[in-house]
């Protein structure tokens, strides 16, 4: 029996994927649980990834004409009650503020006091309160379109939480727009979905399927919901972003009206769209391996780390000086639209210990420099998209001038790898028997990684969809845009249906 290779992360993905995920988050020093139930503390390396996501998306939002604003954290309960479907969809997840202060009782213990006239909801999403403000901002067709984005935190009182993927409080952005016509609002909805899809693929190296949600999976109060769906390494789907065509539902409940060019008062058409820190979880599960986090260069907080190797004290300063000069030269190089970002790890630790820390943190390149490398005017380089021991020597100046191309190569390799994985585990399913077989593990007591994306015909009957979800823990992820007009027989009923993607999901 072959000896099992030692890995930095235990258990491995194959042994226990959920626990592997938690251990990668810990080993990469991304986040930790908070003293507050269900919340997380995002640590500097994890927050830097979110900042890079935020920076690039914000640039794209502004390119498409959107402006940033900020709205209150607290929403009067009466605002949510204006839109019946909306409040019903979020009621179980709402955190409610009922008092305004604390007072000490006779035993000196603090107790809530000063009951509010109306309870306040800690925002689970902001459609209702933003709609209230939009009703004041919009008077005429000349005020439209109104294109607003907000970077904020939201609270949804989740019972089962997992760092980045599902927490009671999380960070996100939510776009909210108002339009004169239905056509314009739908174009906005689809445009922002495309922005998310292109960002996911080009920056996160995470391939996605774009498509419309079924009625059962639609955002509460929306006429249509579109999403980007990505396959994780355990073959489950992650809903990585959503874009909602709200029709006139929120306009009518919030009284967002405008005076048309003909002088007639009309209800406006609205949209909303958002992504969250869940993207960091998606990044982890798309690329990481049994040695830790793997980061695409375009989203990594730093592109490379220089690790001085100083076995003898007498050569230490020479190595450090060489590394410092190398860092300055690398920082002058460009990658994408900015400068190459470099870490110099000059801590008094063994080189191997430092290297493994950075492997687990997922930095794209590790550059080792010792006395022998200085003699040869070279550097010893490890790539995170390859095995830890797979390292290559480069002539120093050649490495410096080629750094941008090397980072591009890693980015492209990670995307190609993720695409190949998604393709391998996407199946054409034509019968209920094949569906059941595809989503049933061989070992029911200790399920192995199984399933994937089932591309198949479905009649989109909500009752049947609910039954399938309860029985098999499998849901319709979307009706792909690429095949939205295709008519195929439903694998369950034989009736004419749409081509959909079924999958187990997060």
C-alpha cells in the first residue's frame, strides 16, 4: 500500500470537505468566529481579499454610471410591512430592536429600557428604506435613471453559520436603480448580472453560469431574479451573486412615481443587485488544495513574497540587502493596471517554516534567496498553482522583467483548471432514474464527494420543485441564459419544459 502524501491541511478535501474548508480559513488566517453568535471577525489577510473584490467591482459600477451612497442600518418595521411578499421572505431572519437604552435594576444588572414606539429592523436588505428615499428623490422623468450603489453590512439571523459562506452579519454591496420603462429596468438587471459574471471569471478565475431563477427561488417581491452559479470542488453550487428585476412592486409600495414627458404620473420600474463576502468563500472552494489557500494573482492581497535564506549569520545582511533591492525592482513592475505588490518576510524564522506559512496563505509566488543564489545572481521560485516542491531557478533580471507574464500565466492556469472541473462534473440528465443515481452517494453512511451540475429538462412546477428539494436536497440553480429558449421534455413528467441546472448547493 502506497504511503499517503503528507498535507498541510487535515483532513483533506476527500476525507471531510466541510472541515477542510474551516481548516483552510484558519491556516490562511482569513477569519475567526466572533464572541457574538453567528458573526465573524475578518482578519487582515481575509479583509484585503475583500478590499480587492470591492475595489474592482466599485470601478466597474462607476464605469456603468452608478454612484455610491449610504442608507440607515435600521429600518422601521412598518416599511417592511408595505411589501407583503418581501417581509414574508425575510421575517424569520430579522433582528429586531425594541428598546433605546439600558438601565441598572435594583441588583445592578443592566436591563433594556425606553421601549421604542415602533420596533426597528436591523437591515437584512434595503429595498424598503431606499424605496422610501427614492420616492422623495424622483419627481420627473428627467430624474431618471437613478443609479445608486451602497457598500454596507447586513444582518440575517441565520441558525447554521459557516465563515464567509453564511453568517448572521456579513459585508456586501447592494445596487438599487429606478427607470422610466420596463425595458430599461430589465436591461439594467441583465447588465449588472453580466458585470458580476465577467468579474468572477476574469478576476476570481471562477467560471459561472448565468441564468434566471425559478419562481420558487425568486427574491421576495421581485418579478424576476437572475444569478451567477459556480461549481465548487465538492461539486456543489454556490450562488455567487444575484440581480433582481423588481417590476413596479416596490414602486407601488413605496410610491416611487414620476411625471412623464406627457405630464402623466407613472409608477417607476426598479431593480436591485448584490454580492457579498460569500465571494471569499467561493474563492476558497474553487481553487484551494490540501496544502491551504490558493489565490488567483488578480485578487491576491500581495503577488509574491521574498524569503531570505540565511543559514549563516555572517551572510545574513548581504542576503537581506539583496532581497531589499529585489523588492524595490519588483515593485516598479506592472501587473494588470497597477504595480506588483511584494512582501519581504525577514522574520527570524527558518526559511521552510516561513515558506509553508505563505503556501497556506495562498500567495501566488514564493521567491527564495540565499547566498548561493546571490553568487549566481538568481532567485528560486515556487508557484502556488504547482506542488510545493516544484520550484524553478530564474536569472534575477529575467524574473523581474517577466513577473507580469508569470502572474498572468498563473491566473490563466487557475481559470482553465476550474473550467475543466466544472465541465467534467456537468452531466446531461434525461430521466428521473439517472437524476437519482447522479445525486446519490455510493456510501450513504459516510457520503463521498458526488454529483455535480445536472443539465436537464424541467417543467418548472413549483410543487414538484419543492418535493424534489425535500426528498433529494437538490434544487434548481437557474435556467441558463445560454439555453433559455430551448424547449426540452421534463425528466420527471415528460411534459415540455425548460433546460435547467439542478445541483446540491450552499
